[in-house]
């Protein structure tokens, strides 16, 4: 496997025969088979490997892939192209040249211009010139009338450039290749070939959109179930005699179009077209990146990349773009892989206006974190930590700081493990729960209706979502009596092991204590408030203004609970204890924690302990963490951006905030003249100002939230190749584009992908 990159200048070959030990790097024996990782081809013309350095048998494949990708034309702002001194003048590359010279490429790494066709069809090192190897950067010679360097490079009808263009057009026009002309097939046969391939393409698209496997366990002709794809193609044949006459057994043996290789080729073409549609939708506007990484079922680190941008209609779009396998999660590795993805798709880092990651140190590090590395390349790529993830960290951090809360969740996890540890105990829980619900309904304590009084199971708290802790607490409160019954049965069962009875007895003792019940209902009160914020921050429709208001409202509600909620909670917990015959301590008695010496000198009462050491302390830690997690420069950026909120027909614009936003956070995007016109527009409440291209980047920051994209790998898919996985995910997630891909275009690209024996055109 060869993976050509900027740093790779030699080929690694897999030999199928014994190669001599003195074989040099410049000589490749004809018996050596080479495969090129086309997905890793370098896009920057100043860094990519010359065509003539590849082995002859793979050069056409390299050329076809580069033709599919197109010329590398980096559309940057004028001031983003570095200037070059020419005497007393300073000249730089102009993006407008791309419109005049379609063959032109620009290398960001070398600040030089290159010729795309000449690079593709350069034969050897002897034909080196400025537009293929070293790059052209004498900008003063461009706008020099007939002596323009670009026009001179194009030359006459027999110039190397014109010959390269003819070769490029000839390689793209498969029907004019010599072997196709000699073995020309009839139009009727070509139609049958295309119909056969169309059936496979439609089957691949349908199965990918439905996230179904393509291949089967046994695809042999005598198998009862040959896999989803072949079975679907057979279904197409039963629906139409025309299809039935050209597929599977009725097809040529070298063109059945059902092999795994063909399936992967079709998937790759589909995903490339979907990715190109997303890239065209982004255009030259500013964009944000949302990135998260996770270990999949095959224990590989997968980095999911999502683009967030404003389209030409002013609508915020969020598109899944790619997933990359990384060897480690260091910031430098993630930066390199992200830059490679953006570069391959001709997306400039200079147009990045936001970064959204989680709160890990390799992501948010102020000096060597991923966000800091990108900020060095683009100072306006502000890092926004996902608000939902911030809240998650705040709640978890608060729970870890309070000893009584930590002990509560530890005991809660132990109770869940005991009760849900076997199907027998789950059945006992459901039986006890059913009896309890029936009794409550009969006594009028519960209302009846559709969806009410479900028996359910005791929910387990997850490790990555704080809402699951709230659901677990609610489930325990609702099934408290039933859980007590199950634990008592385990303790009294003679067939239970001594260790199991001991665990049940310890859990039962904890559950029937006033301390456990008090913390249980305290956390229910606190989490009922924070859970509303947690769910709202994960909503796709939330905006900046609402997010900031919700955070402030949550703080106010917690503060109100701290000031006025203790007496109400205490009375409620006492009533629960009386219902389940649990001993309530004397609130005026001296508090003894059972750990410190009986000769402790403080005279705290039991009520004082629960009020200040438990109740107030738990809420204070929550408020402290919320204040710490939601108080930084990015929050100020989002607060200023909320002045662009399109409410009340834009009649409530805050002129000072908008001007502060532009001058403080985006000074290079707004010149003094731009600021002057901006103020005039705001003075007259011109709505058009928010539709200005420079504000598109600000709008994209309104709902930044990192989304962990499921890699889609299961235990049955551990051996799925990275490219196969990436293509399948993109087609499935961005189904809006996948459903609109033209099948004829897929067939034509499949035909032009390499030299095929069967004619499709």
C-alpha cells in the first residue's frame, strides 16, 4: 500500500514474487503490484509528488483521481495572499485569475502558481519548468499584455501546455480510447450494460440510505440467501423482464457488477458527489468546524468532522462531512488530519470562523490544544465549547466535590446493579411494581389514562449523559417501595449466597435511612432544574440569546431553591419516611456523624447539618460550577452576537454591541470605511446589513454544539474498511443529497474511473 503525502517521497511496494535485494527505489520490477491510496493524494500543488515519480502502471489512476478532484484553486481574501517585493512594488497572487485561466492552481505552501494539465502529463524530470515543479511567482509579469507569463505558458497550438490539455480531454473521453474504438459495441448492448449497472447502483443507494449491509454471509449461486444487494437485484429482475434478461446469470461473467470491488467503487462515487454538493453549498463563505472523536467497536480512534455554515439563502446548515481514522488523539495529529481534509476539498483555513470541540485538554488547551493550533493559522477561528457539554462537566464536577452527593450516587449505582443483576430480580421488581400500581389506582392516589402508570424497569445512570442520572433518580423515587420489597426478598431468601444477602442487606440499610432519602429528594429537586437546561442546550433549534437566558434562569432558580426550599423539602422527606416507617432523627439533637470522636466539641444540630452541610453545600457547588463554566471570552462573543438575533423585524438592533462585535473580534474583516458604512446602516435600521457576507460567519456561531457522530461500526462490522465506512456514513447521514444524485452521472464516472472491458457509453 502506498500513501503519497507531502512528507512521503518514496514508494512502498508489496511484492508478489521474490525481488532482488539490490533493487533500487528508482527501478520498479514489472512483477511488483502497486496500490495507491487515492483518498490520501496531496492536493497542494507545491507539495504533491510529480506524476513521473509514480510507477507507470498506476499513473493513469492517479491522473483520473486528480481530474475528479479538479484544479486546486484556493479562494482567499486579497490580503490573505502573501505579498512579494519587486523593487519598490509589492505584488501578490489574485484570486480573479482563476476565472480567466481555468487550468491555474495556487499553492498556499509555496505561494506559487502551477499548471494543472501540465502536472498531470509531465513525462520525466527533464521537462521540469516553473509551472509544474518549482512554481511561478513573478506576479509582475502576469498583467503585462501579450507578454503575460500565463499567456506565454499557454503558447501556440503545439505548445506543451496545449498538448497536455489534449491528453487530459482524451483521458476523460473514454469512448475514444483505442481499445473501445476497435471493440465498438452496438447501442443496444451499451444500453443493456448500463441497465445492469443501474440496478446495482439503485440497490447500493437504497441499502446505504437504510443503513443495511450490502454483502451476505454466503453469496454463492446455490445459497438460499445471497445477501441484501444480490437479493434486491433479483427482486428488480422479477419486477421487470428487461432487467431480468441482463443481470446475474444472464450477464457476462466479467460484468455482473455485484462484486465487493464494484460495490465499493459505486459507494465512493456516491459519497464523492455528496461531498462535492456540500462543498459547493459552502462556496466561498465562512464556515465553522465541529469535531469529536471516539473509539469504535474495532478499537480505532475515529474523528468525525461536521461543517457549519450559512448558505446563500441565509439558512444555517450543519453537514456531516467526513470521518477520519487517527493513530492518536494528540492535538498535532488531529490538526494535521483536519487540515488534510480541508485541503483536499479546497476549503481554506483562513475562512474558518469557529471551532467546536469537547472540553478535553488536547482540544481546549490554551497553548498546544487543537483550538490554539488553528488560532495561530486563523485568529478568527474562535473556539466555542459545547454548552451542553459544559453543563455536563459542571454537574459532574459539582457532584464529585460534595462528599454526601458522591456517596449517594455510589450507593445508587450499587442498588441498580443488585436489582437489575438478573432476570429473576427484574421479574420480581416488575411484579412488586404492578401490585403497587394497582393498589395506588384502587385507592385513588394515581390517575389513570393512556401511557400512565407504566411498570418499566429501574434505569441505569450513564457515564456520558447527566440526564440519565436524573432519569435514574426519578425511576428510583417512583419504584422505591418495589425496590425495598425486592431487596428484602433477596435478604430473606435461603438460596441466595451470603455475599448476595450481605449486599442486599447493606443496600436495604442505606435505602431505609433518612440521610439517603434526604439526598435522593434533594438531588431530584436540583436535577429537575438543571435537566431542563441540559435538554434545551441539546436542542437543534436553540439560539444564542435563549441559551444565555436559560443559563441565567437556571442560576436564579437554584438560588431561589437555596434560599426558600429547605423547609419544604424537609417536611416532604419526613412524610416519605413516615409512609415507609423509616426512623426520622430528632432535628434539634446534637449531630453525630459516626466517624469523628464522640467528644467532638461542635454543637451542630441535626437540622443544622442537613440545612448547611448538605442542602446549601450541594446547591452552592452547582452554582459555583455553573458560574465557572459559563464565564469566559467566548460567552462575551456569543452575547454580542445575540444582537444580530432577527426578532421583531430587526427593530431592536443594539448599535453599540454590533460595532463592538465587529471591531473587537473581527477587526481585519472590517476596515474603517466598512465601520463607517456599518454605523450609517445601523442608524437607519437597514436590515440588509445583517445579510452582508461578512456577517455570515458571525451567524454560524449561534448554535455551536459538538455532536458525537456514531461511527456505525458494530461487532459485525469490525473489519469494514475505513473508506467503505466513511462513504456509507456520508450517504446515510446526508440523505438529502444522496437521494438526488443522478444515476447516469454515476455510471459515466464509474466508466471513466479506469479502463473497463465492457462499454457503457
